[in-house]
């Protein structure tokens, strides 16, 4: 994890689709839904799709972080794309793909900074 990063795993036994990890990177908060996939297929609950869709509609930032066992890639898909993730037969071609954790953190840093810069500009 980068020096200015923070992550807290959330244990949610009550359901409701809340993502697995709350993160902060350079002061910008976001959520991660962690998934492991074989090939390019991953299962999401309707609650998870609803949570990400609702959160994004209100200006929140979240991601699906998928470790693909078959491709040995890490895939990062923004939560606002939750309906596309749910409706597609596979997540191949959605979001960005990376070969290492360092690349993922760099992308999260870039995406979170851009997200909040746009949010502030819209005020």
C-alpha cells in the first residue's frame, strides 16, 4: 500500500451489498469490492449492484477489484459500471487490467484524484 494509503476491511454480516474494503488514498475516500474470478466470469449479488449504482449516483466512488486466476491479471472496474458488470456475460473488456499491485494503486490514485477534482468543480 502507498505511504498515504489506508484500508479497512469491513465485515458485514447483515448484507445490503456494502463493499469489502473502505480505502483512503491521499485523502480521497473510495470503496473496493474484492472478487476472484476464474476465466472472465464473476458473480455479484443484486445487493452489490444496487449499492454501487446508488452510491455512484450520489457522487461516491467505488470499484470492483477482480483477481483473474486464468489471466493472472487484476481488473479494476468503477462501481458506476455495476449494471454493465451485472449484464455482461463476462467482465473481459470492462475497466482496466493490470499485472501488478503497484499499477493498481497508481490507477486508484489517478482515478480518485480525478473523481474528486470533478466533484469540486461541479460545486
